[in-house]
C-alpha cells in the first residue's frame, strides 16, 4: 500500500516539501501549535504498534521500553512554547529577539531509537516553523515510512498542507548525501553515528549534530550504594541499553566495591568477576579488531549469556563485568545491557579514569556522592552535555518530574539536549526612537 509523503527520489521529496514550506511559513504560531496538538493526539493512538514495529524491524531493545519512550516523546517534547521572545529597551532603541524558521530541515535518524527520535525532532522542527525530510537508518526504514504516513496525514487533515514532513522509499549513503548537499535544504539535524556527523559537518549549512558517546558514572565511598545500584540498573537495562545516554561503564572507589557489587546483585544483575567468564564475553561481544559486535547490539541478557556459553539461573536485567580501565568493554560504547565496572583508588583517581573513558566526547556522565564539592568538581571537569548527580541517566533527558524530553543530544556541535529553539534562527530586530514606555 502506498504511503503518504514517501517518495522514490530525492528531487521529488525536496520539490514536495519545498512547496509545502511555502504554505506553512504563512501560518502563525497558533496554527503551528494546533498542528502539533493534533499530532500528539493522533500519535498516542499508535504507540503500541509503533513500538512493536520498531522492535520487529531493528531487532534491538524491548517493546516495553519503546512504548515508554515513544509516549514520552509524544507528550513531553516542547512545542511552540519553547520559542520565548526577548525584549531589551533603552532610551532610544528597543531590541527584539525572536526565533524564525531555517526552512527545509533534513533530519537523520539512528537505528537505535528511530520512532521516538522522529517524533521528538518532527515536533521541535514544526514548532520552529520548518518543513522536514526524514532520513531513517536503513535498519528502520519501514517503521519510519509508516510513521511518516501517520504524521503527514494528520497534518493534511489539520491544516490542508500536504507533504510538510516527507521521507524516501529507500535510503542509502548516496541519497542521504544528496539531500545534505542540496541547495534547498537549510538545516541538518543529525542523531546517530559519528561517520554521518562528520559528513554533515562538511556541508556548507547549519548543522546540529550528535556524535559518539560513552556514558561513565562515578560511585564514590560516600554514595548511597543501594540508590546508585538501583538507578544504574534502571538506566542500563532500559531498552537493553541502546540509548546513547544510558550507563555504559561505572568507576567505583575500591573501598566500597564489595558492598556495591552486592547492591547490584540485589537489583537483578548477573555479575561477571572471573577472568574466564570475562574472556568468554569478550570473545562474543567484540570483533577481531576489538570493536562491539553489532549483531548482539540491543539483545537481552539471556541471549548474550547463551552466545557466550555462560550458564545462568534466573532472569537478569543487565550484566556487570569487572575489567581494567583499558578494556574495550570500558572504552567502547557496546549498546548492550552490559556495564563495565572499573575500580579506582579514590575520588581523584575515579575522576581521572572517568575523564579518560568519556574521551572528551562531551556527551553524558554522572556521579553518586554525598560530598557537594565532589559533585561540582566532577561536573566542571567532565564538561559533558548531560551530567547527572545522584540520579539515573534517564533523568538527564527528561524521564521524570514532568521535564521536557530530548532525544537528540548535540554534543558534536554543542547545543546539548535540543528543542524547538535550537531548530530556529535567533533574529534581532532594532526599533529606533522612543519605543520605551518606562
């Protein structure tokens, strides 16, 4: 069955979205918000099926987690309220700062989080007045086409504008590159791998880009170890640890290592602390060049242990494995329900180790400590886009306390957790001669 807003060629997709943008730019902020509200209502009717389709196509993560993050993306992605105007008045000049659209945006999606990221980006881009061409990962193209059809149909029904959000029937490096370099495309939003991020940054246009990550969390000797273990397992087990912000390695001060290990085991962690089992895991989770085995990306604990030939009894949420700080389990982002445990002599050693493991990627890090000075020191030293103190990584992107949700973490270009205002031009207008009413 043909789907709305899905095109066979780059030229057709861009021509369609270009015509739609000319109509969309004439609408007011309230019209944009009406479209977004209708999208939210319609998409809430499709959460379960979108989660199931995403899981079946990508074979990563789990449906329960996908349902949660898709629902959060629909409900808590900021809309037009994020575009806050500013006014500065002097005696003779009033200066107005407002946000306006870039134009046509190319949004490049990851395989690990295709549905929630599409919804998150589309709402933000539409709120800021842009039209959108979606470039899905080849591993998630069918669910993206299905989602695009829902979005485009809803926009048409609400506003009469067709093809405001489009995608391609097939994707390749060639046609994504063609879109990125097309003169009618004004903005590139890249969520995913560092290769496409590097390619995007070579284009002569505005780029908002995520890049590689290796989230690392410190647990010092003053931390509430039970809370730390609970939060770490919650984050690292969510969708089998394929989110870019969730815990990938833990640096533990060795004086509390034994207590922390027990706390992890109470939370449903399968703990690997023998060289023999660590080598078994290494053999299946790493390729010959010591890079993550993508075949096992997003698989569950039971399947990973079976592949490794490690016997287990019971149901486990994640695998924790003791490794030295130079082991690939610690230095590489596995995207599996596996966390590397690295011991440190003290807080200073833990901080230095975490800095080395994060590798200057400026993505995500955190700390568990009851010493306020250490919380501040770690945050300042790590300089990550997301830094979490005494909490789960998921809280860093808005999974609690009714916070705004973001799934594009632009560590590469520096915007951090993105929203509508990042997808718009900040413009300045000066009104001269006595506009002050003070």
